[in-house]
């Protein structure tokens, strides 16, 4: 009898199993992101986008720097480059999304952010020279179709907030692809911590340029800011950086397209909003897109 195959040599117990865990982690991340849309829109009535970005990423950066301080002392030039690049894409995405949310509805923002599913394959091809499989292409198209049903409920006009949010979708797509690169060659935990610090620094630069925090500290909804900083940023950054290194960025983009579905479910559960028949149909199409990409991957 020959030597047993290594779990890392392509057996179900190795990379395939790891990628399943990674994609399950991305699904959890998407669910958490879905909770942030209504929370952000409410918070933006009291605090401007620059303040939210600065506070959110300062909290996340402080938490991650404390947890991974030993790893940060051992980082090299590659980790620094990866952290700065992914951090700039990330903060650009969050900032433009928040600016867009000041003028457009939550469903509209969720849809336009979800169009990152289209930009990921394009950026992935440019950066990684990677093609798109039949299952992944079908998943992208189904996800885009589902997002279109959400968009039909949000109205078809075009405004400045749409441009900001579309720019955010491109930035998020860039973050997905470059995080996939960073997680494969750098310490993912150190990169997570440092990119949060990069994003916080950019946030404070904008705050300073606008004359400081716009409202008194007592007027800031600290509970929401802490949730955004600790759960929706620090926790997600670590999980996302690890998971994106274990799966294909195009499949990750398809999974992320579920974000408006989770946003609608959260808004319905806690803010009394309902789901229309088109939103239900859109949810089904997006979910089918995710399943098609996953089933095709599992096929021999």
C-alpha cells in the first residue's frame, strides 16, 4: 500500500473542506453587513460619514492592535504594502457608501453595493489573470438578476448618491481581490490590524479637514458605533482576510451579493419593514446564484 494522501493534496478533507468553511465564514460576514445598512442610515441623521469612519476604524484598529500586537512587531515590507493597499480600498468603499446613504434609500444602497459582484471578476482578471468558470459566471448573472429585483423597488432614477455608492462597490471589489492576494502571502491577522489603522488614519484626516468631530460626544450613538467598530469591522476584518485567502474571489463576490437579502430581513425583523414580492423573488434568484456557483464547484 502506498502512503496515504495528505489532506492538503486536494482530497475532500483538505482544501475543499477549508474552502467550505471559508465560504461559510463569508456568509456570516454578509449577514452581519446586512445589519449595518439600517443602522448606518439612522446614525447618519446625527453624525456625518467622516466621523463614523474615523470612530469605527479607531475602535477596530485599537482592538486588533491589542490582540495582535506581537504579530505587528514582526511584520515586514510585504505586510505593510498589503495592509496599506487593502486598507485604502476598504476605507474608500465604506466612506463612499456612507456618503451615498445620506441621499439614497437603504434598499437602493444595498443593491448598488451588491453590484460589486460584477466588478470582482473584472478586477480579478486584471490583477490575477484568472478566468471565470461556467458555474461562477452563471452565479454572477443570477445574483445580478436578483439584485435587479431589489433595485426595481428602489426606483430607477439616477442621482449623486448612486455615483458615490457605485464607486464604493468598485472599491469593495478591489478590496476582495487584493485581500485574496494579501492573505496568501502575508500574515492575515497582522494585515487585518494594520489595515484598520490605515482606514482610521484616513478617517481622521477627513475629520480634521472638516474642522473636527461634527457633534458633541454625548450626541454620538455610542452603542451603534461600538457595534460597527467591534463586530462589523474588527471581527469581520480578521474573518474576511483569512477566508478570502481560502476561496476564489469571484465566488466570494457572489456570496456577498446576499447582503441586501440580509439587510431586508434585518429591517423587517427589527424596524418593522416588510418584504415585497419582488424582494422575495430577488432573494430567491440571489440564493440560487450562490447555490449554482457552489454546486458547480463541487461537481467532478
